[in-house]
C-alpha cells in the first residue's frame, strides 16, 4: 500500500522503511491494516491527550459538522470560536485576553513573532526585529519558527543564508549562565523584540527539563530589559507537565502564549496565539496600518473549535491533571530500571513525559522496529527514548509501555555490547 504519490515528513524517500498503514484508532490503540494493534506511547505527536475517538469530542464534532463545519473568519464570527477564546483566556493567567486562531503550531509561533515585531513598530521603536531563543529549543518548521530552533539541531545548516539570524543563549540553570543571559539581553535589547521559550520542557529538542526557577529567571530578566516574553506552550499546554499550563508552576505571566498540539484533543488541527492586554493595546488605533497583518484562510475553523471546546469539557469533568501527576510517578518508577543499562546517562519524568537518555544518538530504526514487534508505538529520536502517552491511559497499559521500553533497551544494550566486543 506504500503510495509513491506521497512525500513523507523528515524522510529520505529513497532509503526509508515504508510506513505502517493505520485504519482505525480507539482509546490508546492504533489499529493496522494487517490486523495488528499498537499501544500508542506518544499520543500521535502529543496531541491525543484523552486517547483516540473520545465519544464526547466525537459527538460535538458531529453536531458541528451537520450545522456548519466552516465559515470564513473575515467578516464573520461564530459561537464555537467566541466560546473557546473566552475559555482559553479564563484558563490562562490574568491579562492574557486576546486570542488569534490559526491552524498549526508553527503558524502560531510565526504569528507570535509577527505580533512581537509589529508591536514595537507600532509604538515607534524600529529595529527590534530579532528574537532571543534558547539552545535545544524547538518552535516549528516554518521560516520564522525554524530560525528560533536550536541552531545546531534545528535545520539551520540546511537553510543557511535564508533564515533570519537570531540570538541564542543557554538556559540560566546556574548563576554564571544567568549573568551571561543578563549581559546578552542588556547588550542586544535595542535589536530584540522578544524572548521565546518552551516552559519547563524543551520537547522536540530532546525532552530536556528545567526547573520552574529557571523559567522565572528568564521571565524576570526579560522584564528587567523591557523584552516581550513568548511562552511556546504548544507541547507543554493542556496538562502535559502536570498543571494546565507549564507557566503556572513558575507563576510566570508571559506577554504572548502559543498553543496547539493537544488543543483539540488530537482530533483536528487548530492553534492559538494569545496576547496580553498590553501587547493588544499597541495595535488598538485609528490607523489601519497598525492592524495585525495576518489572516489564515481556515482561521478559527468551526469544527476544530467545537473539538477544542469538547476537549476542555473533559478537563472539567474528568481528573486529567491528577492523572498527569500520577503518570509522572508511574513513568519515573517504570523507567528507572533503564538507568543501569550501559550507555544510559539519565532517566527522568515530568508530568506525562518519561525519558531515557543515552550518551550518544540511538539507532532509531532498529529500536522502532523492536517496539512495533512488541505491539507498542514508541519513536526514539536523537539520544532519547521517551513516552508521552494519553493523559488518561490506564496504569495497566502504561506498565505495558514502560516494560516494553525497559526490555527493548535491555536487549539493545546487550547487542551493542556484543557488537563492540566482536
Ligand atoms: C510541535 C511544536 C511546534 C510546531 O507545531 P506544528 O503544529 O508541528 O507546526 C512548535 N512548538 C513546539 C514547542 C512544538 O512542540
């Protein structure tokens, strides 16, 4: 069934193994055309936070489909978008009160960057067109978003000469790094529009954690130097770190927040960029040139907004945050046996994310095949093997995932040792 008409993500089409054919999803399982089912350890790129095909979301989407799947957002508004925007603002820290809907995480980041740059232009501060970003960060695949990804891991070499040049720093994990960041912001503030950060977990850059204190330091320094703070909660939002938003754990109030991934419970694409009252005020004018210059065709798609509203209902009616916190304990305990394997340098968990990190890049294709053979869907990348399952996965299924990681890695370590001795 491998279809030569399709071009696949991040894939060398000549050498890649053919993809598996999925035919149905239910709960935490992906059913394949050949009759097998895989227990999903990564909730479809971290989106399906309630598992697949939750009846409450499905019913809401079906109702919306019958009534109005989509209407252009230029000139129109509709109840699903109005209601979703109000609910997101009520969940976010006070002051974040203006929601711009788009259709993917990368575009939510692009919009946040355009918002930041244009907000300075609108108040007459020209030249503030760069961003301060952190090493090992990931913010998406479009031009602006790529430019703030880690400069070594983040495709910069692929697109050398085309990407805007940004300013990179280490996260202020210690006093020396904090002093460096303070100096960097002070030196470059005239050209900086904003600081962009993934709060508490740098996801696609390798599931690296930092303490709430580090995030609070970044926010304090940004404030001190008059820089806007963009929190990219695309991965961390909606309970993934154990609180609804990661920023809550540091009591940080960003100027702009980006959301996507689990926003619709993994059912349809949707993203949001939410601005503070102060940022919004810089666009509030009689001058048409000061309007925010962005507007996607499928902005605030009604089906997607209905799915997102239904997903938020589930956060109200089911104990998702408590489940995420319980997962942190279970992931930490379940993956702990990997710590003693040769080549493993760290085992860690935060909320519903569990990570085994190696000293060197893992053999991802071999491992992926071994996981599929065991009936689980786990996708190692870089130097890590990680789990980020649905927040409501039951403890029995979670044990199947952590046991699979432990035994696949154990067999892999034994083979690697045998190879090096041979
Ligand atoms: C996935 C991700 C993005 C990009 O989202 P897409 O929907 O893939 O464009 C941006 N930022 C973070 C933190 C992400 O995890």
